[in-house]
């Protein structure tokens, strides 16, 4: 499998299971309706496990532009591969979101609250304070990327085994994302991944969803810029500590 295909398919599984658990909790008449934040956080952690298991041997399992950029910032990933990875991640996220809609379509149709429908695709703040929301996304991503730096080791990487979240295995990364969700995710829904939010939000805008509202593009910059800033801050601290 090529690195592009691995990132696309790994991210597709990440979003299929991650956004899928949100659909199970927030859409009307599902078996998991109203089962709560613990279910969502756990489902997202397990979605990361699935995505990393698939992609790790072929691409390093970045599955997230913030991971790709963070690794490139500190010299653990080639800059000429960054664009390829991000495109694959965005397309995979869009495909995963489409599959969630197809699986849960009867429940989308019966859900009258358009904001609940939107929540299946993209994140949104519990309290809408853009600068505070941006900071929350940056801090959550900072934790993710900084820890990932210590999961990785340049000695592990070569042309056949790129450095990424899969360098130490899927389970530690899954526990890391679970911890971020439980501890820091309550403010914005912890996108901590620009592709995870932007790709599905684009799909929401395009799909003929019954009772659909706007896709909240006025907020969409927060879960894109916040993770990029968090990745940059993690890279700066890591490089300072490793001097």
C-alpha cells in the first residue's frame, strides 16, 4: 500500500468510527442515543486505534495534518511529502463522513434538530468565545503533538517505515487521544485535527440532508488554525528541550 492510500484509508476509518460514535449518541432513535461524553471519548479513542493499525506500516499513521506539520517542523518528516499527506487525510475524512451519513441516514432523517446533525460532522464550542475556543484547540493539539514527538524516534524511521503516530503502536496513541478527550475536550469537542473537522464539514455542506442547517463556516477556522498553532508550539518546545 502506498503512503497516500494508507493515510486516506486510515483517516477514513478514523472518521467513520469517530463521527459514527457521535451519530450514535446525538441522532434520534439510535441504540446509543444520549449515552454521553464517555461513550464519545471512548469511541474516538478506538477509532484512532483502528486508523493507526491500518496505516502505521505504510505511512506512519499521521491521519492528521497537525501531526504531519509537527513532525516536519522538527525535522522528523520530509517537507516534500507534507502536501501529499494532507490531501490524503482530507479526502479520507470526507469519505469517512459520507459513509457515516449513509449508515445513519434514517436517523438523520428523523432528527429534527439541525445542530445535532451538524455535530455528527464537525465540532462546535460549548460556549462560543472564538479566542478561547482557539486556545482550547491549540492546547489540546499541543498535548497530542508533544507526546507524539516522544513516541517517535528517528532511528525507527526509514524509507519503508515513516515516522508518525504508529511508531510505538496504536494503543499508546489511542490512550493519549482518550485522555485529551476526557480532560480537555469539553470546551470545543476537541477536533485537534484540521482534516477531521474541515473534511466532514465540507461533506455536510454538500449532502442533501433533511432539515439541514448552515455548516457554521464562521467557526470553521478555529479547528483548523488552533491545531496548527498547537503543533507549532509543541515543535518549538520540543526543539528547545532537545538542544
